[in-house]
C-alpha cells in the first residue's frame, strides 16, 4: 500500500487501513501466547513439575484426524461411569440384587446419534416401574421380563429400595443421553470442518484474485482488505472447529467413564 501511495495509486487512507489490520492481528497474537502459557502451566501442574515449554508442532495439529466413533457403542460401556457405579453401590446398600437390576434396566441397546430417547414420564415414576428402559425408542431389543413379577417385587420393597432403583435407572438413562449427544456432536463437527476447509480454500483463492485485480486497477483496496480479513477469520474458525473436535472426543471419553 505504501508503494501504491508513492505511485499515487492510493491515498494515505489505504495505508492506514492496512496498517490497522496488521496491528489488530499482532495484538491478537499476545492473547494466544497467554492462552498457550496458561495451558502449558496447567499441563505441567498435572504432570507434577514446574513451568516449562511443551514441545509441539503446529503443522501436525492441522493434520491430526480425530478418532472415528462408530454408531453402535455397546450400552455396557456405561458401566465404567462413576455415577452409575455409585448407583450400583447404593443398590447393594439397599440389599438389592445388582445383577438382576442390570438385567432389567440394561436393555440390549446400541447408542446411535439422533436416536430420540424417551425421558421419564412422571406418572410412571409415581405409579409403577413402567418407565423401565424397554420403552426407550431407537435400536432397542427389550429384555424378556416378567413385568407382573417386577410390580409385585416393587409393592413389597421399601421406599428406600424403590428410591435406589429409580436413581439407578435415572443414571443409566442420563448416561445414554450424554453419550448420544457426544456422538451427534462429533459427527456434526466433522461435517462442519469439511465445509469450513472448503470456505478457507475459496477465500484463499479470492485473496489472490482480488490482489491481482487491484494490481491491474480493476478492484479497490477495500476489496483486497476485506477479502484478506475474511480469509484470516475463516482460518481461525477452522482451527477452532478442529479444537472443538478434540474436546468432543475428550467429552466422549469422559461420558463413557474413561474410554471405549
């Protein structure tokens, strides 16, 4: 822009506009460096050591492909969750048969994205245990159970036992919903990243085109500036989407109680 100004092609306004854009991005760099320092310090703390740089390769970040989570995660993996394990211990404390509870409350169910699970119906909670997970919508093979026998057992059970069983059922359903949400998030972020990549490619080409048009006096400096700004913002969003993919995988790992 300074050379264009010296050649009387543009005014001082064009120089200042581009200069301001440079300063803005230089300023943003320090915010990113602060985030890096805080993240490194947090990781060093978890590793039990003093502050020190953590080697990494920025190029590898863009090339990293998140693990694929296939629909059909077995429901038994939820048993690793701490909240469900705690609910199982509560069943034991209430002198209830945990194995029988698993057979009744753990249907042979595959967790898939987009499956509309039915939440608890209040009337089922007040009356009888009709809210057992054999009513859940989706890829469900309901266990063959004697429902009348279960109702009879409930009638003879203490309120503490009933509360423990309902709590166990609720924890399982909550686990299903959390994993289902994470599977859907991972799939949607993967598709979003693919389109974001195409957007970055298109804007990168637009920068070259606008610069060429400007050089031949067929475009003004604002078109070049705005195109460069849009391309840079799209690249930032691409990195953010990649980071969200990584976070979603960590969330899935956590939702399954430590892996799959």
